[in-house]
């Protein structure tokens, strides 16, 4: 008898909703539509804020309702990276931010994700630090500010300053994560070496006794 298909829980549903916001964000920014009843940049900011709200809500409900699942753990960082890419890459195409900044910001996400994958293989969990959480908040604020510069040039300086803050925070958080990752990996390697030495010593001791 086949098992019924279970629906995603609330936190996972919010994460999936954030992924659905990704193509919507790309379409709005690249087509610069719709412009009614407000201009497209207002729609872009609204989509980004709603997506960021789902990011906060899914983590809150997952902890409160104790519904942390493997699917959620896998999907949440993917949804975040897709959202950031869907925001900053169109802004480069629109000429609103330098391409190198987008490369640094998005590249940092892939580097950290790669380190997380290596850590998970080793059975290690490296929690997100305060810098990582600050980075995500700054990314949303900077994305909203830069999107608004499309029809509000007066916000250009604010957008540039916020982008620099995002870049600095992204590099600093990546370095902090790498230090934490390297420290745990070295501890795990040293622990394996100690166990290997102990096993070798145990094997050699009986032989020494027999040869005497």
C-alpha cells in the first residue's frame, strides 16, 4: 500500500515561496515592468522585502514549532543565494552597480557553501556568526536602495555606500567562517592522528612481549 504524500510544513513552505520570488524579481528588474500603480522599482523593493520576510519567518517557525527538517536545512541556503543572485545580477545589467561587487558578493556565498559541504562530510556543523547575519540584512537594505536609484538618482550615494558595506561585510564574514572551518578541520585531523597512534601502539605492544 502506497504512503500518502505529505505536504511541506510551514517553514519549508515559506522557503519554497522565497524561491518562487526569484524569477519574479528577475522579470520585474530586467523588463522594468509593471509601472502601475507604482513604478517597477517599487515592485522590486516590495518583492525583495517580502522574500526577506519569509527568510526570517521560516527560521522563527522552524525553531518555535520544532519543525527543523533536512529539506529545510538544504533549501534555506539555496533560496538565500538564489534571491541574492536574482537581485544583484540584474542590477549589474541595469548599470546600477559594478560587476566586480556582484562577483564578490555572490562568490562569497558559493565559497561558504563549499566549506559547509566539506564540513558536513566531516560531520561538522559551523553555525552562522553575527557577521553572516549582518551581511544578509545589509544585502537586503542595499538591494532596496540600489533598486530605487533606477528612478531616484538622489539615492545613488546611499546605494554606493551600502554596497561597499555589503562587500566589506561579505569578505569579513567569509574570512571569519574560513577561520572557524579551518580550526574545526585541524582539530578533527589531529584527533584522527592521535587515535591512529594509539591503535598502532596497541598493536605493537603484544608483538614486543612475544619477541622478548
